[in-house]
């Protein structure tokens, strides 16, 4: 078989795998619901923790950064709200990557069953954490309304650019699914990845414009290096939509979309290449 023929076969198989993931959407929905319910099982407040946790987080940030350590940069003021707008998407990102990376090992018994679609497990991890993020959005929206009314000191704009949240959700979900598929397949064969991941995420947290904006940093080689962070365009988009109330530049959208699509493609291909080894490795 020639090289072009092999590529056509590989492409056809890849498209069939994608269709399989879509055909199993009902299974994904059932497993996501189970994961979300399991998180709050046994707690007194149940799903209200999805609202209470971000509310307490916002209260702590307001106390620290509004009263004890006032922010000096006008571009990120009120800083408590600026930080909150970046941390909520980051919590989804870090939790989803962590859960997706260990999803195949956690549910190894399912993989040893005939015809179980392995790609469903990382997808469930990403979507379940996405649901937790969506449940926290009402607190964020209420904080933005309060910010527009001047409750945090400096007023923040609030308008139709907030609708950019919808494509941002899609792009971050696609990015996380690609990263999750890649790490899930890798972790099956290299268990150390799971332990190393927390350190890598900690470094990426400070390298991603969540606590600051790249424009506020001095123009150095380090700043140019931070701009290459693949998460940077996405979080610039979150701050534009939520905090600054402005439309992100086309370059930001194009870069974020290209990174998300590329991450998904690489993750999916890598996962598909290793899928036959999963039942024995777990």
C-alpha cells in the first residue's frame, strides 16, 4: 500500500473515531451527570457549594486586595474582580487536565470490557469540570454587575462583549479535550506523568496572564517568552470579555482557535494510536 493510500485510510479511520465520539454523546451525558452528582453526594448543601465556593473565593480576594493590599495598577483595578475573572476559567482548566490525565487509570475496569469507547473517559472529565464552571458563572455574573455599579471601587464596563464567553467556552473545551486525550494516553504508559502534572500546572499558572496582563510587564525577553504560552490568548480573551468589556482583537481569536484545534487534533491522533494498548496497560 502506497503512502497516499495509507494516509487516506488513516484519515478515514480518524473521522470514524470522531463520529464514534459523537454517537456516544448519550453515554457521555450519563457519565457526566454521575460525576457531577458524585462530587456533592453526602454533603449538606449539595449543588449550592458550586455557588458558595466561588462566592467565598471572591470575598477573600476582595478582603485581601481591596482592603489589605490595594492594587497599584489602574489597568487591573479592581484587582479582586480582575483576579476572579481569570481564576474561575483556570480552575476549570487545571481540574479538567488533572482528572482527564488519570481517567483511564481510574476507570481501568471499563476499558477491559469489550467495545467500551475509551475516548469517552477524558471527555467526561473535561465536561464534568466544565459543568462545575458553568454552575459558578452566576456568581461571576453577579460580581460583574456589582462591579459595573461600582461596588468594588473602580467601575468595570458591562455590555454585549460578554457574549464572547460562548465561543471561549467552546475553544477552552476543545483545548482541554485535546490535552486530556494526550495526557490520558501518556499516563497509562508513564505513571510519573500524573505526579509531574501538578508541578507543571503550578508553573503554567504563574506563566499565564491570570494575576497580571502582559501589557503591564516590562518589555523583556521573559515577557516575550510568556507571550508564547499557548494559554495566554485564551485568558486574554476571558479578561477582555469579562473584565474589560471589549472585543478581543482578531489576532487573539485566530491564535486561540488555532491552538485549540491543533491541540485537539494532536491529542486525538496520539490517543487513537495508543488505544489498542490501553486494556493491557491499565
